[in-house]
């Protein structure tokens, strides 16, 4: 089986490129972050990615976990990005297999009706994990889709430590579990090391040096590892590939695995 992970990038008009990537790679499961769900007809097309991606016929099952809704991004009292209408941002799972159970579990603030990125790295806004159970030929598989707290220079803080504790509290050890997503943390941070104590860190095992391309569009990207895949001991890992392209301001990750 294959799982593809990608933060598709809220600041990019790239839905068609993402659709092409998902179609080409044809993975069994897709875990995506920064998807936009248009809540009003007036939203600009680039903020309709959730509805566009869930129309892919290869993936009859999907679940969305929104973090907030807003009409745009505000910084220092000024609108820096206009959505054209009300939209939600969140995480999305696309699957060829039935999603039996799904929860949007908040651990840092609650769902909000705003997106104010003033002092964003100090305060962030709100965060949740997307916790899903998939039915793989009669056997359960847990997918935890993460879009982590933003901290200054991706070094983590007490909030990201609590994030790691929360994730570990939700990981099931009785069934195969994959924890995946954009953690916005560097590999040597205490928050990542905490996860390493109980889960296999595949970025470390495969000696991945970067999960972000270099962009010239002022998108805050730099060469580093901030996207991760962790698994418990009930997942048999066959291969991990970092797909080097510029579909987003993050590289897609492709995991080839079996259920042990």
C-alpha cells in the first residue's frame, strides 16, 4: 500500500498541479494539509481545493478536519490575503478504502472564525489532529494527520511538547498506526525527540535532509525537514520517497508499506 503526504500550501494557486500529482502517483491514501473549503460561492478558485480534490474519482472516501474559517488573512490590522468569501482551512484525507471513524481533535485553542497572523510564530491560532480509522480489507488502520504548531525558527516550545504528548496519547498500539504531516519542527527538537521514544521516525531512518524546496515567492520556505512520517511497530515499511518537485512549498512524501 502507499500513502502520500503533502502540505499543499495556502498561498499557492496549485490545485490542478496537486490533482495531477495525486493522479500520477495513484496512492491508496492521501494525507493533505492547508486545504481550503469554500463556504460561499464567491470564494476565489484557489481557495476551493478541498471540494476540487474530493471530486477525484480514484478516492471515493474522504474526511476533512477544519481549523478555522475566515474571509481572508489579516496582519497588523490589514488584510494581506482576500479569500473572496468565507472559507475554512484544514487537513484532508482522501482514501480508496472506507473511513470507518474520524475525529477532529483540538489540543491548542478551539475552532476560530478568524485568521490573524500577527505574531503568528508566538501565538499561532488553533491546532487539531485529524484522527481516522480506515478499513483495509477488513483490518483497521489508524491515520493521524498533523499540521503542527508554528514556533519561532521551528525549534519548538512548551506548546509543541504538549502537542507531541497529545499525539502520543491518541496513537493506538493495538493496530497499525501512521502519524504523518507538517509538524513545523526541526529534527533535533525536544518535541520530535519525544515522538521518537515511542514511534519510528522514518525521516531519520531514511536520512532525509530536506522536505522543502527553495521558492522565490517569499513563501517562508527554506531547506529543512519539517514534514514527518512516524509509524508504530505494526506497520511494515517497504520504502519512503521524498518526491522532489515544486508542486507546493513542501515536497510530497510517499510511503510504501504493509500492515504487519
